[in-house]
């Protein structure tokens, strides 16, 4: 009995000892946990809170509303409309494969495409499924309440006039940033500044709540352009019709307000629709009016006449003997289509005599020619700020030889853009004041640099009227009923293979209206017309006539040739 009692006591003692050890272990664990809790809650609280925020708090972008673009009268040319980007947490969405067909239909995709998109990106918490969803379509998709599908508000650029203003405005990219045209030139002004907000999101990537606004979005500024959408439509329509009629490769037209240097219209063919660029050749994005160089042919002749008049070498009544219908300069033979004999300056321009112009140019000091052309803006970019604008080619006169002077006088050996040529005619119409060209609406008078004598400009304008009115003149198809027109045709061979092509031409017409008190200057350029006609007087002049006829009436500019206007048509058109 005593032995059993001893064994029992021993077992009890061992049990108590084990109990003590267990209690000690529990107390030790509790102390460790307590110490760890104190360490985490007190000493490492800031670090852990920051780490937690990094896992569940995000800085989210608040997209800024891009500024709108308007024509000079407030007609919208480019506006930003709200759209939705559809994105998904791929892992969460994959748990509902039965909803794939509904989702695919809502975003206009095939179910197979959607299935591949999700299953190949199961680890993605931000998988973009569609961009640019219209608000109504997005609302329908939201009503389906598909797990894992989320939405992000963005803006899409819309161009109400489509391809009519495509080359002027350009377009924006996927992130609504300017890519071409005025959208690129005025990116900083139009874009504004995105805002930032701090948000809490759950483990599935859903936004739970907005914690704070770090920076408010600053919307972009609106841009009011110089473009008159009515004249832009006119120019677009008539140029496109001419390109189709004469099966031409391309074409451009620029219309300028002589008083301000504002570009009222600038169009090109072929054009493109900035609302739908999916199937457009990127080469069509190029604004030929500002970027493409060409040799202007006879459309440059008025400015050589201006240089000669300004130097006193000739007068408007001066007679030039062009017999025998050609002139040899070095090894080059310059010819006229016919031997016109002795001609005054008006007839030289009306008949577009290359021989007469060679005589005039060779009688001038080379520096005088260069100063006149450079002063008109040739060889320099204009002040439009249009991206990529070309300066053309006007070499320094120090390297000129007589043959270069003679060929330049009828438009070869010098390269210009349609925009430069239009500016030169606008300067002529402004009586020698070269105003900087602009694509922004101007308020009040616009100053410019005086680059030619006013009386010289009046004389040249009067001489250029003969190009339209003289019997047998090259520009009679540029006439505008009721208005005096001063302008010049041009037909130039295109450069090819180190020389000139004998079947590819540039057809040009440039001029000002009304000649009595010029208000508008315009240039039309048709690249490689065919279909049996290629002269500037046959191809480009009718476009000038049609557009100017409409523009003069839209702007309520009074006729200055009332003798040729029936009284029934003398109805004033009020400007907008």
C-alpha cells in the first residue's frame, strides 16, 4: 500500500511539473505575443500603416476635359465626349464563364475572343476589354452586373465636320493627346492637366472610397480658330469636284483675309475623316497646303514684275519686244507658245510670256529679286505654328547665274508651299503689308511689315486684272460675276529623274478679290491633273472662281464691277 501511495505521489508530482511547464509555456507565448503586439502597434505602427496603404490605397487619375475647338463664329470643330473604358479583374471574371456571351455582345466582340483574352491573362487585375464605349452602351453593360467588370470614365474626341476640316485640326491619340494639326500645335492649351485622387481599393481591385483629392483636374482651354466653316465647306467641295473631274493625284486650296492674315479656309485632297481612321492611309494625314513644296510656274511672275516696278526698271506701260518668240540664255532656250512680238506688261502677264519675263528679270539686280521674294515670305515658314510647315526653297542670290534668274522668272528653280504663295498674294492685296498668317481668330487691327510700295502693288493688281479680262488671256475662267478679279495662272512641269516630266504637271491659280479693294486672297494648286486638261487656267482657275463667288457673298463684300451685275442679283447677304 505504501509503495502504491509513493507511486501515486510521484505521478502527481510529475503531472504538476508538466502543468507548470505548460503554464510557463503559455505564459511565455503570451509574453511573446504581447511584446510582438507592442512592437507592431507602438514601435512599427507607422511603417505597417504605410505598407497597408500601399496595398489597398492607390493614386487614381482624374482625366481633365480637353478644350473644344471652334470656327470663328463659334461652330464646333472638335469636342470631347464622355466614353467608358471597360476593364476587368480577370481572375474574378473567369469565375463566371456563363456571362461571357453577354459581355462579348455588349462590347461588340466574339465570345471566343473574349474567352482567350481572359484565360490568357488570369493574373491581371486590370485587363482592358474595350475602350470608347458610348454612355448608353456602358449603362446597359453596367445593368448586367457581371462580376469582375469595371468602368473608367474617359473622353473621346469628335470632329463634327469630319474630313472637311481633317487636315487643319489633325486628331488626338488613344490617350487624348494631340497627334497632328492644331490638336498637336496647341496641345498644351487644349489638354489641360489631369487631377489625382487617393482611393481605397479592395483585394479584387475595386475602388471602395475616395480618401482625398490630391490635385483637382484643370480643364483645357477652348481654341477659337480663324477658319470660317462656310468657306471651308465651299473650298472642300469645289476642290474635291475638280480632283475628280480632272482625275488629279492631289490638290490644295488656301483662302486668306487680306486685312488680318487670318486663314479662312485650308483644304487638301485626298482628305481623311479624323473620326474614323481605321482604314486610312497615313500619307493622307499630311497637310499638303503647309508641308508640300512645288515649283509655282507662272504664278510667280507678278512678284518679278513687282520687283521691276519697285526698282524703276519698268513702268506699267513699258513695252517689251519678245521677237522672235524665244531667248537664249547660256545653253538654255526659253520659248513662248507663239511669237507675241512687242507687248506691254499687262499683255505679258495675260499671255504668260516666258520670254517677256526673262527680259524683265535679266534687267534686274539679283539682290533686288531676292529681297522682293524673301520679303514676301518665300524661303521662310509663316507664323501659323503649324507642325512641320515647310519653308520652301529660295537660295541666296550670291550663287545665281543668268540662267537661274531667267528660269525663276517663270517659276522654276524656286520651291514654295501653297500657304507661302497665298501669303504672297495676300501681301499684294494688302498693298505691300505682309501680315503674319494665323489659324487663330484675331480681334482688332493686325499690324504687319511693309515689304513693298503700295503704289507698286496697286499697279500689279491692275495689271493682273488683264489675266482675267483680256481676250485670249489664260485666266478668264477665274472671273467672278460682279467683281473685279486680279490673279495669275501657273502650269509647271513636275521634277522627275533629275529633270522634268513631259506629262506630269502642277496647275495653279492665285489671286485677290475684289481687285478694286482686295479683301480675300486665295491659291489653288492641282497636282497631276489629267483627263485631257492640265493648264492652270483650265483646271485651277474655275475652282478659284466658284469659291470666291460664294465667299464674297457670304462675307457681304460689295461688288466692285456693277456694270456686269444684273440688278436682280444685288441682294446684300448679311454676315453671321
